[in-house]
């Protein structure tokens, strides 16, 4: 909803946003961005991440 913001956190790796291409749409490929976690799977057995919705200051909270 308008006024929402999302925060992605990960304890084991630093998240980065990279350019990508979305192919699943009927209108053809389109530009997108994706969250990328770079780590060695042999060194980290589990990755704990969280995507949290937060309200932006100045907007009423959505109920």
C-alpha cells in the first residue's frame, strides 16, 4: 500500500540489490531488481532472512 516500505535483513550475509530481467510476464521481458546474497554454501549451512513491512513517516498506518 502507499506509504509502505520494506526492509530486508540477513544475519549471515550482506544483501545487495542487482539489476535483473523478469521473464514470466505475458507482456514479455521487463527490467527488475533482485536481492542477492553472496556466500559460500560450504561455509554457511543455513541463511536466516526476514522481509518486514514498515510504514513511512507522514503516512497514516494501514489497518
